[in-house]
């Protein structure tokens, strides 16, 4: 069964270092909390709000050992007027036997406000 593992984070500034660092932290936490193996991942979609333009956040995935061949695509979010600014969203499509209700969706930074009902990770 393929499942979607969601995650999101925010950055303070539109700069390459901050975007890559925030995305790497998010990806690593998603991978760890859900015990995801790169070989079981079909693809990863990463979207950003229109105020993020300094770098493709997918660059962060290439910093994680074993994830070199996982297909990843970056895209822009729909520019909804009231949406959370400087937000990076991730969807990992993974083959897993974990029931949908047991998937850990990870929301960090200001992105916690997007789905506080799904966030189960200790933020400390």
C-alpha cells in the first residue's frame, strides 16, 4: 500500500542556506518518525509559497545518505491570499504497511498552525 506522509515547515528569510537547512530538518524528522527507507519511496513532492525563490528545497534531500535516486519534484503552491507565508510543504509517497491513522505527519515552525490535529512530534 502506498501512503502519503505530509510535512511542512517555514523559514524567516528567502535565502538558500535557511531553506535547505529547514527542509533537511523536516525531511529527516519525517523519515525518522515514520521509519522510511529510500528504496520504498516512489516519489517526493515539495511545494513552496511564491515568496520562496532562492533555491529548490529538493537540494536538501541530496544531503541525506541513500536518497540520491529518489525522484523529487519542486512546485509552487496556489497563491491563496490568506496562506501561511514562506512555507515549504513535503509529500513523501511511500510503500508501507503502516495504517493511515498511524502515519506521523510532521509540521514544524509556523507550519504547526496548518494541521495541529495531525502533529504528534515533540517540538522541543
